[in-house]
C-alpha cells in the first residue's frame, strides 16, 4: 500500500520497502487501482465521502494476501476505521477481511515474517547544508506516530529492527508518546498549537544529539523535518524502510 503521500511526495519510501520485502523472500504485488484509503474525509467527519474512497480501496485489495503499508496511520484507517465505516453495510465482510490482513511495514517484518536479524549496516547520514557530523558510529532516534502507537499497538517492532542495524547507535526520545502536532487537518486548523507541539518534538530530537530521525509515517516526518529545517538543523530524516534498504548487504 503506497499511500497518498508515498505516491505523490515520497515514492522512494515505497521503493525501499519493496527492496526490503523482496530481499526477505516476499513476492510483492502493487495493485495499480489502489486509491486514497479515505482517512482525510473520515477524520473530518465526512463519512459518506470516506466510504466512496474506501469502497474503491477494498476492491483494489480484494483477493487475499497480506497488505503492507508504509504508513501506520493509513494501516490504522483500514484496521480500525473500515470496520466502523462499513458496520451493517454490504461491504462489512470484505472490509473486515481486509482489516485482518493489513499490517504496517515494521509490524509485518517482526510479527508476521518473524524477522530476528537483518544483514543491515548503518549508513552514515550525509548531512544537509554542509552540517558537520560527529565522529564515530552514527546515532539515530525514533519518532512514534500517534495512530501507529495507539491504534495499531506498534512501538517495540521498529525499535527492534533499528537494533538489528550493525553500527547504529539508538537513542530513545524523551516522552516518545507525545504527538508531533501534524494530525492531518489539525495542523491547518490549529496552526499555533501545532507549531508549539512540533517545536517540543524537535527539542526532544535535538536533545538526543542524533544524526538521524527515523519514523514510520511520512506525514509526521514531513512535519518534523520542516521544523528542523526552519531551525537550521542538519538532522537527517528517513522512513525506517529507507534506513533498512540503504544498509542492506546482499
């Protein structure tokens, strides 16, 4: 599942996820008919509009097989939102079936494939704007997205995968449960509050002294990276799939 942001702005994340999955022996198919999962409309209270997108999405992924998402937020929409959206409707069974076989990327690797080790080495971040890099092993910190952590219960899986990267030092964020302030339309409707929240998140990232910020949702990472750049920070921002794909040793 490429997701809207992945398709329009971050296609390299989808490519990285496919590389990792194929390297692990997974046969990857990409349904060209997939659409938006309907989350923006659903979160804004437009249930009928959300169902229109969701129906097309359910049809695109019909036929069985695992559905792996590069966004925990979109995976949560399918897993948590679709059963609610189609309760008592003709699509209820199909929506429930899709929800049961949809997984976030790191969740799929750890909980479904049972990955316990990876032939992955740390790739030193290149830095932006000529920012100097600290000597020694690169260090990474991790942002836990709200939907991924709360609705999917995914928190240990990505940290375990980062721990499998040879030569990478992992530095946990203080108060990892705090939202970055994006929240889709929230960032637009409540801009001053959103800005304060992302500043708090950036403060926590910078306090770790890490070279690299890793996450599972490009919406959150896009928001945090934008604030990092405005504060002239050279911390590199990457999706977990990019980190694993870049360091993969054939």
